[in-house]
C-alpha cells in the first residue's frame, strides 16, 4: 500500500490539444523576436527555434497542470567577451529576455542548469498557468549542437561552472525523423516519448530531462530499434 501512495504523488503525462498551444506559441514567438533584437544591439546574432515536442505537436502536461514549450536560442555570432565568459553570456540573455517580456505577465526568468524558464501565472494568483524554457545553444566546429550548462554544484576558483555540453545524439535527428515517418512509425515515437516522460516523472532524482532531450531520446530509441 505504501508503494501505491508514493505513486499517487505523480500524475501521468498526456498530449495537449493543439488548439491550446497556439496562443502560447504566438506569445513566446513575440517575446523571443524582441529578445533577438535586443541581443543584436549588443552585437550578438541569435535565432530561436521551437524544438522537441512543441515542434511536433507532442506537447504534454502532467494531469491537469500547466504545460510548457521548449525553445533553443542559438548564438550564431558574438564578441569574444561573451564566448570567453559564459556566465556573462547567460546573464545577458536572461536580462534581455526579462526586458523583452516586460514582466507584465511572466515572472522573472529562473536560471536552471540547462535553460532559462519563464513562468506565466494565473491573474493575481501564484499558480503557474504556462511556462517556456529557453536553452542557449551554439554549434561547435564540427556542427554538433551544444547547450550552455550552468553546473551549480561544481565550484572552480570560488565560482560555479558554465560549460558547453553536446546535446546527446542530436546530429542527424531530422533525417532520422524523416526515415521513421516514411515507414509509418511516428506513433511509436509519440508513445515512447510519453513513456519516457512518465518514467522520468516517477524518478524525482532525474531532474535534468527537458522535453527536447526526451524527444531526442525517443527518436533515437525508435530509430535504433527498427533501422540499426
């Protein structure tokens, strides 16, 4: 019985209706376009992309709770002062993201390990209605996508650590998706994605699994199952 009680703490993920996502995608796009314009004033060229489940109509919510969208903000070109000081880069993006939001609807963005999270609250209430995550990314010399990670529990010379981490098996993901869809296996990806989301939900210690990473895992697992 104790095990059942523990499981009841966690609801189950389900797919959100596409019509629910439309307005939020529009709001996020407006904020991120403005963020990119503000970054350009600091000679930082960046572009944003809706990624993972949001780009594939597989947005999920936990029970009746809020849902979120994942975006990559890719840094294409920036002065050396930002490449040489990743803390400065992330703080700059965070400050300008908050400025673009105006903080009228969204609260001040939260700095998590792998992204910045902006929370939209119900009017005059602390409950969260919606959120969107912005991962700062860049491509390394061989074209592999890397995420800016803030390791808060690693201290070097008195400071926590900021590093670029390669996104696991993110290369050729578009080609893998195409191959999967041609062979009518997309439903398998959707089912595996929901399975993995619920798997991580039931293991609270597995915290660093944003939807984009879970999506990449699901695609790779189905691709390897059928084509490798």
